[in-house]
C-alpha cells in the first residue's frame, strides 16, 4: 500500500528539477554576457555589465504611469544605476543586439546596447516569463518597435531605448500565445490579442 505522502515525491522532484534547470540557464546567460563584454573590451570598448535584479514585460494599461507604454523593464542594481544614468546623458545607445534562449516558458536574454559615439556598450542580462508577455509582444509586433527600460528598484528611470525590430525579442508570437493564461481557450486568447492590438 502506498502512503499518502509518497504521492508528493514526484511533484517535489519535478519542482527541484525545474529550479536546477533555471539556475543553470541563468548561469549560462550570465556567462554569455561576460563573454560578449570581454570581446568588446578586447576591442577597446568600455563596458557595463548588469545582471538585472528583476525583469518583466508590460503592455499598454499594465500598471504603468503612461497608459500607452510597453516594453521590457530591467531593475538596475543601485551600484550601477548612477553610472548608467550618466551614460544615457552622453548617448542614446542607437545600436543593439539581442541574445535569447527559451527554457520552461522563460526567456533568458542578454540585451546589448551600443553607443559607438562614446565607444561604450551596456550588457543587460534578464529573464522573463512568456505567460506575462502577450500584451507587450502583440503591441510591439503591431507597432513595429520595442522598448527597453532600465530603472532603479523604486521605478526611477535610468534610461530608455527604442528598438526597431520587435521580432528579435519575440520571434514566435504563437509561442507567446500558447503560454498566456487561458491559452487553451482560443476565444479568450484571441480576445487578449485583439485587446492588445486595439
């Protein structure tokens, strides 16, 4: 006879396994950021490396002061925030690259922001859940642009960058829809997409 406590073992093991995979994926993301920054430093660039304290997507109406704002917000640690703010006073960081991987419904990403005019690159590592990204993703694809917001923990903006290719952030909108809440309910998912498109 199986004891009732034994039923929980597979669930505990699954959760532990997911946590291990997420730790490994985050570690790999930080390693990628380090390798990219090292390459640019070898070429004479100044670099700033940021492991975001928190990362999240948001779309129009998602609890931001600007009801039309959308993008990815990264929380910049306090020891880097002032330096980054100073850099954004010198340059708009007009060039960028996105390096991303998906694992268990999470996107692990390094956003590389380049300012050739001051030979400086800012590398930001972050991770966000696809299930929260539908409003942001559909809005970005519809409008043909995307935004990265670098901010302090209290929400104070440090820098904002506009990107001209949202596909780099969301290469598969259908995958984002599949992870959205109520994804099994096609009508609900379509309504959410229509709301974001409006």
